[in-house]
């Protein structure tokens, strides 16, 4: 059970309701009116808890679990322990996520502007908005309905936020147009100057950054990530993209829909990502590249040239993943042969 100091669980939910809200099917003749009280991991779940099994690495834990019910793939039914109610679905982890949201809905905020917040008279604040302590809303800002602005955050002049935007504490937003249902976690920086300069023997000359940041609907940006505004073209984050903590997005970068960027990814200026690109932690991309739709970049890879659509690459400099593993195997063999030769001498 989640710590009640931080999370409030909803009243018990019937199996029938859980199945309906997740698209799962109740198997084994269980009573659909049976009440479940919480979600839990396979190891910690009890008879009143719902869990899930979606990874063969946890087969032993699944077979030993005391959970009352679990979301499982049809292919895993044979491994379900006695007494467990299988909730069968093609996507067990997704179903569990929906169930967890049902048990732990976000609390309704109390609308209002804190007395210590500074809101410019020309700003337009939508109904139901919550503006926290010491937040600053500058001139001509437009904030949509049911938005939340965390303590100490600053929304710069002229910025536009859609409906139901959630901005955590100590966030700064400038030169940005933000869609609806966007989440910016604590410490995010959006719209600061891009890293643009012209080299000169007398010293670098800073290039004015005259573009914006455009963030489309349903984007999440993790804590302490930074997104530079464009130099002339806009920096664009496509709808539904998920960005982890400590990610750097350079000026003029264009990211497509539904992309996933894991922690400490860095993308240099003017690189373009197609829809549904995935980049593992600490992946680094040089500037002016094109990463094709659905490409996957493994963790700690260094990308120095375009990546075709659908490709999976790895290494630094990155190559197709099968080629990378061939290189690693060959290098290991050469090193082993050299060690053997040295010992023989």
C-alpha cells in the first residue's frame, strides 16, 4: 500500500468496474462484485490487492503471489497461482496503470491565486486555475482553464498555456506556446536563449535567438530538463512526447509525436526527430541530423549521422545494433588472443 502521508486511496472497487475501466476480462468464474482495495506489486500484494504480470523475469514471483487478482496476458494464464483471479488483457502493464489511476485519482485542487503571487494586470487567467505562493505571471500571459502553477514558478511575458497544464515549483517558461494537458515537473526551463554564436578572432558574437518553443498537447517534461527557444525557426515538441529528467533540447530542434527521451539525453540544435522515436539514457545527438520515424537509439549512444526510420542503433559513434554487437565480439576475441599470446611468450 502506498504511504498514506503522501497518497490517498479511493474506496474499494469491484472487479467488474476494474475490468470495465481497463478493458480486461474476468476469467475463472470469479464474483464480479468482489471488492478490491488497492494495487500492489506481486511480492507485497495481499488477497484484497490487484497486481500485474507482464515480464517473464518475474514468473516465480507471479507463481508465489498472494494477490487477489492480477492483470495477465492470455499466454500467462497457465502460470496463475491457485486462488488468484486473472484479469486477462493483451496489455497487462497498461491495464495496471489504469487501475492504479482509479485507486489513486489526483486530488481536486482548490482554485485561486495565492496572496504572495504576482500576476500582471494584463494577464488572462482561466477559470479554475491555481497559482501558488510567490509565482510570477508576467504581462500578456494567457493561462487556460484548470491550470496549476507551482510555487516560485515564473511565466514570462506573452506566453500562452492551454487548458489543464500542470507546472511544478520553480519552473521558468518564456517565449513559449504550450498546449493542453502538458506537465512540466519542478525545475524545468523552457524558452531560454539557445546556444548560438558566430566565431570571430576578436571573440564570439552572440546570435539573437528570435524563435519560440512550441509544446503540443499531452507532453510531459521531467525535472530540471531544459528546452532552448529557436534562433529563428521554433523549437517544437510534438504531441504526446515524454521527456525524462535532466534532458537538454537545443535550439530549433523538432521532435515528433509520441517520442520518448530518457534521462540525460542531449540533442544539439536543428536536429529533427520523426514520430515515435525512442532514445535511451545519456544518448547524445549532434546537430542538423534527421532521425526517422520509429527509430530507436540505445543508451549512451553517440549519434553523428542520420538514422533511418525504424532502425535500432547503438554505440559511439552509433551503428546498427547487430553490427555493434559484432564489433564488440570481434574486439573481445582480439583482446583474448593477444592476452594468450602474451602469456605464451
